C-alpha cells in the first residue's frame, strides 16, 4: 500500500521534521494542528480562537488528503490547561455537529510555541488526495 504525503498551503506548515498528514489507502492521518494562522504565522488570542484556528488548519489538511471533518473517525486534543476544556469543547462541538468522532483529550505540560491547544485526527478519505 502506498503512502502519500499530504501538504497544503491552506494550513500552517509543520514546525518540525514531520508532514501535515499522511494518507495510506483510504485513511488520512493528520498530524497535530497548532493554531498557527497560515498567512501570518501568528496565534490568535484565547482558547476559543486557538481552537477554531487549529480546527480550520485540520479541515484544510484533511481536504488536501481527500477527507473532511465529517469523515473523521478519531481525534486527540492536547490542552495546555484542562481548565480550558469547556471553552474548547464548545468550539469543537460547532465543528462536529451530530455524531462527533471518538476523541481523547489530554492536558500536556507544554505545546510547541506555547500554544493553548493542538488537534490531530484520523479520517476516512472519501475522495482523491490533492
């Protein structure tokens, strides 16, 4: 089975030696998406805005891989502070209406560039990679 590297300018570039996503067969494995604005390289302020930006980056990466937020099977959310869980969860719910995917949420000591949130996902591709 071939491994396809997924890259898009519609999302922030990787900040280390990894790719935005990898597609293997009909599965897209999206790396953790930080809340980096792809145009400015900056983070928005606050957990709500950072969650929205991380999910927008995730959506762009998934679309480049032939998937979408609607085809996500599993996510992992990394939070700098579990006290932000309710605020993050409210924004997350906006992006996954109805039957949300399986999810783990963990508090971490620190995220790259001191982000407040990072989101990774595994999704089923429903179209070709771009």
